[in-house]
């Protein structure tokens, strides 16, 4: 078992139901400073609901989320973002008619604590921050490309740059490798490792198992809104409960390559 460093994110007793469906049913987990925690499980296990609860997009029925020792589960998403939390989403969330640099610059403007209304103009400091974020994700040279004309991988990198521009301490990444080619998956893994090496803590959800197992310092597997297993990637892959409910035989049913 990986020894957890000082926790940046702590979740206690997270519960969320819609009607009779319990998306989260008593989730407890912590993420240590500069750790990559992989969150895995089948469709409907509760992964995205958990990310939404942390990011403020979903209001919990019960439970508490603390970020750097401060409770955040009753705060709106923008307030949570301004405390130092960034995230990406499964579906594209960009201004399709704006170019790459404008999208990230706007994200920088909305990361400012005093910002409440759309900016009348984008400040030079936001453009500089956007340029740095685009460099981190490998989009240098695409500043003037219109967002609506980008391919899948470039769109994902653009959303990641928008999440990075306020210089977050914690990143929530929801399927950053989904829909990518093997070469793109490998490249995205390098980007994520580089972010962790800069001291950013990462909570990572993905269905590309070779991607998540290669990156995660520790993994948590969810099943029907509960924690099924926790451990290193190797421990998870060979955990009988995980094989019986999700993976099957790691040698035949669910190859991790």
C-alpha cells in the first residue's frame, strides 16, 4: 500500500442519490500532495458524480469535502476554482467561436477573485498566463486556431490549459485519454506526469486502463457508489473483488495494454 503524504483533498461520507439510485453511498477517500490518485470503475460506478461533488457541480445529500483543510462542499464551482482547484470534463467546454489563446485567456480572467462579470477586455497578464499554460500542454503555435476547428486531442489539451491557467494545486481530470489514439494516449500521459512533477495533485478518472495504471501512484475502484478496493495499480489488477465485479481475468479478459 502506498503511504499517503499530507492530504490536499479529503472526502468523508459522500452520499448522493437521484430518486432510488445511489450514485455515491458513503465514499471516503483522500488525495496526498503531488499524488496522482486514479479513480476507476465501470460506467455508473459514481466516478464523475464524485468529481462533480468535489468541483461543486453537484450538491451532496450528505458528507463533507475538504480542500487544504477547508470545507468546500457548500461552495459554488467558481469559488472552489479560486481556492486552487482546476478540472476538465468529458464533454468539451470551450467557446467554440473563439481561438485557442482567447479561450485560455478568458479562463484566466475568470480565475481572478474579484471577477464577477464578463471582461470588457482581456488583460496582458491573462494573455501571458494563457501562453504559459498552452506551453505546458503542447499547444504552442496554435494560438489563433479556432476552437471549433480543433481535433479531439487538441480540444482535450485546450481544456487542460484552461484548467491550468489559474495555477491550481489540485486538478480533477475526467477521461483525458478517452477517444485518443495510442500515440496520443502516451503523449497525454507525459503531460500529466509533467504536471505532477510540478507539484500539482491530480484526481484522475479514465476508462483507458493502460493510461490510468501507468500514471496512478494509488488507485480507488468504485462499484455502485461505494469504494470496492484501494491500492497500487498492481494490487488493484490482481484484487479478486475487482476481477469478479469488473475486470475479469487480467491475463485474458481485460488486458491492460
